[in-house]
C-alpha cells in the first residue's frame, strides 16, 4: 500500500486529479469516513516521507453509508423561523438543553435530568443532578454523544452515549462547579465556578488553564450562569451581575455585553452560538431572547410576543441541522427555530 502511495505521490504535481482518483479507488472498500477540517502549515519544502506517514495514519473507524455535510451549500435565513413546539408532559421547567443529535435532547428540570426525543417522549431520567436556587448550565454533550453533568456532590460525571458506562471525570475539590460546556473543536471541557472563574480541562480531566482576570487585573466574573464556545474559539459566559462576558480561547478579555433593547440592562441566562458566530442569549429580566454578533453588537430579537411562553431560560443550537431550541421557566414547552434555507446534505449510496 505505501509503495503505491509513493509512486502516485511522484505524479501528483503534474496530475493532481489522477492522484486523488487513485486515493478514491484505493479507499473504495471503506464506506463511511469521518470528515475533519485539517489545517497544515508548511514552513519549508514538503517531505514526501512525512506526507506518506500522515496518510498512512488515517484510520477508518466505521463502515456504512457516507453522509457528508456540505456547509458551502447552506444558506441561513436572516431571521430564524419557528418550526415546532415540543411539549414535555413530565417537566415543569426547562432550565437547560443539550443536543445529542437532531432528534435527541438532554433537558434539566431543576433537580432532574431527562433524555427526550423531539416528540416529547421521556427516554431516560437521571435524578442526581445538582440542585440550587438558580438552575444553570449543568450539563453538556460532546461530539460523540457522551453526556457530562454536575451531580449533587458537585462532581462532574461522564455518561457514555449508549448510556451504559458512567464514571466520575472530576471530583469536587475546594471550588464548586456551576456550569459546563464541551468544546466541539477539541473536546476540551469549560467549567464555570461559583466564585467567579473558568477552568479549561482536556478530555481526560487535566486542567489546562484558568480564566479569571482581565488585562487590568480585575475579575471578569461574579456569578457564572451558563457557558459556551463560539466558532472562532471565544469563550462566552452569562454572568448574573456582569452580563455576557467574552474572552478569546486562552482567556484574554474581549468585551462584555450588558444592554437590552427593552430595558436598562440584561439579566442573561441560557446562551449559545449559531453557525454564523452570532451569540444568542436569554434575557430573563426582560423576557426576550437577544441575538448579538461575535463582536457584541445587538442585531435582533428571536421571539415574537405571540411566541413567548414565559421567561426564556435555556438555549441550545443544533449545528447539524441549524436549529435553535428555546426553553422557559414555568413552562414545559421547547420552541424550535429553523435557521436554514435549502438542503445541505450530499449522500452517496
């Protein structure tokens, strides 16, 4: 196999199409390949052996039908459109939402965590999620569908996507975690703590760095509520006293958003970002959902007066189908908004 790549590599400069057709033919037995965005930085001449080594280390993990999402064909609507209302008969509030996939959600209802489909059917119940006066972003899902949540002992628990393996990823030490988010780009876990700081951990639970102070030495957070990450790597946190606080990926302060088009200030709760890097945030005090751009400029509201079910409390964005899920306090409804126009899937049979 390697000899074939070496021979065809020599011909790639003169006939790149032939080379990639060779790759397609060589890999024909494999039917389902995970597609990743890979950036290669070349600082000198390309070493053929390094390229061959890189190609040979690509692993095929699944067999099945190829389904490739082509974002270039996605056209997002200027204003998201309400598509569906999911009624959860077994809950009284929807205080946080984590999307497993487009038809499967984890939702928290005060002191319980529920797995549901988009028809509102309750599939699983986890009773040991942390409780508190203010329900916050206490769970998250990684790209593989594994659930991470804060339990009543304030430990961070990992539950496998098949719901069979449960383990303690991190035990509570001196600080109390209140919100979590798993990065979709590198599987890092962002954890907000009660005393006003954020720790970044790798997927094994090893701490990478802490986000706490701005460049002037002032604390950026007072009472973290919900946390998420933008497409550009920014860490975005809703803080009960300081509004929406945004830093870059390593913790350098970018901006804070504290305004509201309907009142003197925002009281931010649930937060997420969309495919255009807009920040979507529940404004609990003014009973609206605001959309601001990645630099902190207000752009529009999400809910109309007719669509409001109560105080907006929780948000989640489905990046597979570009859907926004909105949950409410004192309501068992979840509103689903579509952001996409047209189709964006290519399927090879």
